[in-house]
C-alpha cells in the first residue's frame, strides 16, 4: 500500500475558483445581454423615426415653396381713388419673400376705364404687395388714351401714386411726333409724360 504521505494533494480550491469564475460570468451575461438588447431596440426605434422624418420633410418643403397662379388679376385704387389693374399670364410667389410675386407677361392698366387710361405690358414683372410697386422688365410698352406710345427695357410702377419711372433708352411716338430719350417719367396716371437725357424729337407735319 502506498503511504498516505505519498498520495497527491487534491485540494478543492482550484475547483472552487473555477466555479466562482463561471458564476461571475453567468451573472454578467444575465444583465449584459438584456441591456444590449435594449440598446438595439432603442437604436432601431430611432432609425425608424429618423427615416419617417426624412421622408416627410421634402414633401412639406415642396408644398410650401411653390404657389403658382394662372391668369391672375390684382385690383386696387391709387391715392386719389382711381382704379388700377394688374394681370398676367401666370404668377408665382417668391420662395423667400411672400410679399413678392413674379409675373409672366404682365399687363398693367392705370386709371382704367377713364379718359386718361394708361396701359403697360412687358415680358416679366415683379410685384411687391407690401408697397404696391411693380417692376417691369423686357420689351416694356406703354400706350395712353391720347394715342401716344413708347417702348423701353424697364419701368418701375408705383400704383399708389400713379407714377411710372424708367431709366435707359426709350423710343416714343404720338400724333405727329417721334422722339428718343435716355429716361422717362409718367405721372398722374399718364396725364403727363416727361422725357429726360439727350431727348431728340421729330415733328411730322401733315
């Protein structure tokens, strides 16, 4: 028989340490796995909300930036109570300023239906509702009840005062008269027209 002193020492300490280590690992996994699952659920929920917001935002922006009108008409009266009308082929509000309306082929009548009615047309126009002014651009043409007509490239119309002011070359004609100038002012709804800058006139005698 082998003496007791010669038998190997099989202390329970290593087994106990391994058991404790496994126990700590199990406890760690018990709270770590649910926590990780909760984080994943939160991330998925946040992604769903973000995707929904990203899909909705462009449609809202698109709906709020484009307001287009076909054959619009704007009516009003000047400081003296005389009516005016602004019409166009189409109109669209500016994306950055709701007071600004962009007009295509505007047609303006000052002192409409009166003995001194003045009419103006252009390729484009910008109307500001806040101060009731209209800027005409491109092939601007004026005519009045007296038979006078002139053409320019731009004009600034103040509908409240019934005044039109323009800079740049202007060509005009009327009963027995032809003229050229570098600027002009139409006042009193067309009752008075003033030409400025290198005015050249030609009188045609019958």
